[in-house]
C-alpha cells in the first residue's frame, strides 16, 4: 500500500472555483473533480471514520425489530449490553491491566442476510458508546487508512479508542484480509472492543452473503474471541438491487450540472486517470462541497486496477449521498470477467449503488433513502 508523505498530508487544497474552466479532463466553464488535488491530514482521516450520513442519527430506539424474527430483538438487547460494558472510562495501567482489559473486551459479529438492519445496529452501537470513543469504517476504508498512515501508526491511533466498528467486512483480497486480521488482533490485545458485519448483495444476484464460519475462519487467531449474533429476517426494503444506471445525452448532463451551484462535470476517462493520482483515502475529500457529479463519455472499464478505484469512488459518493448524472454508450460498467472473478461482490455492490445514484441524478432528487443498498 502507498504511504502518504507527511508534506502532502498537511492540508486540503482549495478547490477550483466554479466559473473557472477546469484543466485536465474538466469541461469549460464548469467545476471539475479533475481540478481537485486534496491533501488530507491524518487527523482528518481519523475524524471522518464515523457512521455515514444516512445513519448519522440512528440509534437502538430507531431500530424496529420484526416480531416474527426474535433474533432481531435479541441482537438489540445484546448490543445494548455491549455498549454498557464500554461506558466506564478506560483505566490506565501496566501490563496486567492491559491483559485484563483485552480478555474482557467484547467482540461481536452481526451475521445476517441483506436488509435486516446490520449496519443500522452497528451505527447504533457506535452512537451508544460515543463517537469520540469509537472508530467506525468499512473494511475498505480501514485498509486505506493503513495504506495512508502505516500499520504501526494506525494501531496506535485506533488503540486509543474503546470500540472499532467494521462494516462490510470483505474476504476477496487475501492480503487485505491477513492485514486486517493482524490489525484486529493487535487492537484486541490493547483492550479495544470490536464489532463487525458483512454487507453483500441480495441472493437474487447470485452472490448471497458470506456466513459467520467464513469470517471466523479468515480471522483465525481471533475467532475464539468473537460472539456471533445471528439476525434473521426479510429485506425490510422489499426490493432487489438496482444495477442499471440511467443514461442521459451529453447536453442534458451539462444542463443538469449547470443548474446546480455545487456540481462538477468531467469526462469519464479523464476522471479515471485522475483517480490514479489520488490516494483512495482522499476520495472523500475529493467530494468536499459537491452535491452532484456529472460524467460524460461513460463506458465499460476493462482494467481491474482502474475498476477497483472506481468502486471506491462510488462508495464515497454513496456514503455522502451525492447523485450522479451520466452520458455514454450505456454499456455495462464492468466486464463479464470482472463480474465472475474474485472481486465480484465489490463490483455488484458498486453497480447497485451506481444505479441508485444515477436514478437520483436523472430525477433531480438527491433524496435516495428509499433506494439505499
């Protein structure tokens, strides 16, 4: 993983003014993502590891368990207990106290199908413990944090918190899985509590979810510490994933962008090239102050490194509720080989989110609560 040099991690660059023609791949007269070169300090990377905007105000009280599935209420009750154990302040002390804290630190894995509220419960746990004492991020965000800060610095930073919440735990990259397993082990040894979920696509897409036994097998030495909370139930949104993206003509995309004071417009290829120059941990900062992203010339991506960077951008757009408006050839975004390969769950998740973001952009409605995946 690429480390961020200290000089470039000290500030966030100003973004290009809206009226200035954007260089690189931007289109004249409109703001452009390719004109942005965010430099993000380590403190900001850590400060942004909180529940995403969609779950910013959720709590155990706002989770409505299905009475037909008692495991949902059981999960709420157990997570309330976990939060209560983390309420007292951590004690400073010697090695004896650290060993005792490590032995007592809870570790829970929320195991369930799509749409049963695992992320809602994870965010509720984070809020109950307190965001000042919790690190909350997706598996991908945490691996990028290690890439930006380095492993030892990440352990030191996260080791100061009481709780680490990991949403969308992924097993598709052996190297990242081994690294994350080591990170969890070192944090657990410091007495940090851990809560994790997986968040894969519906079974209708042929992918389903990975089950608790897969998670426990991959984290190896930590498996005995984890308590599995099985959450049964139906997808509360009663829908399948949206994987098709609404495509407009280039003139319509430009008109939509021009009507939004905080929108950007870029050529797709130019944006993909620009992403290769920005560390993925900075993709969130790339979107600062943006409420809509327009892209022209969208086409199928046939290189895996480029596709994986695009997946990260889609995730950051989705986390921030930023719709997109697209023009292009309407082809599938990823190749059939990618959709059948080892990263297929990432790609299907991105397609689902891409479709929802594009539908919202085409409708001119940034509120996608009913479309969240």
